[in-house]
C-alpha cells in the first residue's frame, strides 16, 4: 500500500526527464550561476561527510587502558 502512494507522488524519472529538468535549470539560473550552485552543493556534501567522519571517536582520542 505504501509503495503505491509513493509511486503516484514520485514517478520514475528517466533520462529524457532529467534532460528537460537540466535545460529548465539552465534557462532559469544561467550557465555561470548553475556552476556556482553545483560547486556550492559539492562543497556542502564534502563538509557533511567530513563532519560525519570527525564525529566518530578515534583510537587516538580515547586510548585503551592497558
């Protein structure tokens, strides 16, 4: 039942749909601005991954008692 609801809300997106979305984004934002948005998105993902890796305790921070 749950899959049927999501199938109606989020249909499968194929290559032709992605091309149309990309062209619309290019027309709305322009080439330079679209590059800036992509660069910012990439930096945000890298920062997020770095924060997740830094969040885990390492052996150096918490040495085992011997």
